[in-house]
């Protein structure tokens, strides 16, 4: 898969082009403790290399340079005793299919020689300070060596637009990873619905989600899980997950697993006690209708913005039915009167990043959907507890429903369809047998 990605990118280059892609490094969390490592997505897409401090060099038609070479940390038995076995240059060639691989110690010398030989340099400035410094120094030095026959590349090109357009269209190998992530994420949401009950901590459901992701082969979450009970569901990126669930409230869970870097992204809203109240059901069914209307727009040739427009019209009419707004629907849509209660877009690309690479427009026009694109569909309504513009019964209710959708040749595939969302199916999932052991007595633990 990664070899195919590299070749597809190289096919877009001209003879004499050199491209550099630095990988991620470790980041300190506190003192000498590091955050869990996650590879830089462009580097991972092209290399498949999951270790820190690497750099990928791609060259097309440059004499003496391999088309694809990887710089990476060498084998080091002493360091590996502490941090684990490294792939090393030999492993990169044997296991990742690289024509050439070198230890990172050789990077400054070899990259300098490569830049001197290049007609154009493809490199994204501003994201990797160490490589920025090296590239800047090499270019500056080359400008002062023209009498020696050394010249800087004639152009510095940002590879983002070309590479991210490529990443936007998923191949079958990528889709298999995304389907795995979706299946495991669906299982996690089902278990959370079964475990939720009055008094359960949001953090307990968060732990259950992460446990399910890891237990089923994922690398963990694709983004920090949101477990928001009651009015906290009106905080779009609520991740403190520190309250106990209350009887009569809804809980909103936005969580997805990651498989080899590829993400799932699912949101479900369901009753803590297993049964929707009448007003909760009304809000929920409006959001569900909006999601279904938007998914129907997920077909080749439809503009990406049409997915959002479909949700807005359903939600706008729903706000009229709930007594929140009274203006005509066209006025609600045109003037965006819905925005106090639906303030985000309905969709984003999905792939190696949960908000994945790729533009949303062609020029100034929304781009049409095409086969191989993956996107989320996630309308919602959010009624804060302190919003006095709202009928009292609505205050404190937040609902979002989100699925992952692949555009196919003849329409679409909902990758996350195993996660229940019809009212009856959600209530049935909430009533399923619980699978978690009882908590330890808190006072005993503290003593």
C-alpha cells in the first residue's frame, strides 16, 4: 500500500524534482515522560514507518539518487534495551520495501547533496523546525556557491495540495483499515450503551471505549473520546469526562478507534436510564431525520456543501416545530438563524486524520463528491441549560448523530452502520446485558 502511495506521488513530479517529508518526533508530557507517539500523517501515508525521527526523501530523474530513500534511527542494542527494537536501515529495506535507507546521522550530508542536484524542491516549510533549519541553511549556502557550479533549486514547492488530493481518494487497502476501525468503534459504542446507567462515571465509559479499541487490535483512540452527560453535550469538544451520569439525562458519546493510523468517527446520543423522554425523542428524531437527509446527498456528483445544506433545512424546520424559531424556513436558512443551536458544519473528510486532508472547494465552488472519498455526516442540536430563549423543557438537551460514509460508484456505503441509531434500536442496546464488573469501593481505595 505504501509503495503504491509513493509511486502515485512520484508520478505527479517532473524529472529533477526532490521531495522531503520529515516524520514526527517524541514530545515530552512532563519531566522525562513522553506523550504516546503518533506518526506524522503524510510521512506515514508515504512510508509506513511508525518510528520517531525519520525523514523520507523522494527523487525523480536525479542522477545518483534512489527514487525513495528513508532516513531513520539505526539499530542500537543499548538504547533498544530501554525503548524497544528499532527497524534500522536494513529493516526498512527488507520490511518496508525501500530501495535505500540510511541512518539519520547521514541525513545532513546526503540531503545537502540531493538539494544541490535538484531542479525543484518539494518541502512544506513551517511544520518541522529541525528540517526547516537544515533546508534553509542548505539553500542559503547554495546561493553563495554559484562560482563552484552549485545552485539552489529553481523553485520551492509545497507538496500539500498534490499529496492531500491523493490522500482524499482512498484505495481498497485503506478502506479495509477504515472498515476495521468502524467495526471496532461500533462495538465500543454498543458496550457503552449497555453499561450506561445513573451514577456511572463518564470516565468509566471512556475507559470502556479505549479498552474495546485496544482489545480488538486498534492502536487506541483516533481522537480523545467525548463522553458528555446532560448539558455537557452542548459543549462540542467536551473531553474532561469527569461527571457522573444522571437519571433522566441523555449522554452524548463521540469516539472512534484508530487502525494503523486510519480513523473512525462515530457519535451517538442515548438516554442514561435506557428510555427517551418525550421531548428527548422529539429532538433526537429531528437530528436523525437531518442525518438521513444528508446521507442521501452522499453520492458522486453532488456538491460537498449539499450535505450540510440538507441537514440545515431539516434542523431549521425542526426548530420551528419545537417552538424555538417561528420565521419561515427559507429565512431561517438564508439568515442562518439556526446557528445558536447548530453552529458547526455537517461533514468533514475522514482518513489518516480524523479531520482528514483534502480541499473542500474547487476554486470558489464546493467540490463535487467522488468515488473513494470518505466523509462524516454529523448534524446536531444543542440547547444549553442557561439559554432563556428556549422553552424550559429543551434546556440541557444536546444531541448529535454521526456516521462515516464512503462515496461509491453507485452511491454510498455507511461504514458505521453497525452502530444503532433508530430510537427502538438504541433503547434495545441500552437494555442489553451489562458486561463490566462492579467498581471497587471508593472509600476503601482511598483508605
